[in-house]
C-alpha cells in the first residue's frame, strides 16, 4: 500500500513546503510523508492530513505496491 499525499497535494497546487506549514507537523515528518509513498502517517498525522487537504483516509492510501513490498 502507498500513500498518495504528494499526488493529492500536486492536484491542489500544494508544494512540500506548503504541506508542512499547513499541517503543522514537524518538518522532517511532513517532508518524509510528502516525498516517500511508502511512509505511513500516525493516526494523529493522518487526521491532520485529511483535515488540511479535505480528503478522507481512503483517499490518502491506494493499494499499489512497490517492487520492494512485493519482494517481501
């Protein structure tokens, strides 16, 4: 499963920097979630993401798998 945070942000015209500022998360957390589709947010961060981007938790994740996940 991967996160769609970057794709959602790009559709809404939100940069990684703006995502960080809007969510109020620590900078390293926000940038990791934005740039790494295999990173999973904590429950608290998922709530912040959904509220900020006006999406549901189901929108944040998709059931695509990376080669690394398939090899495990």
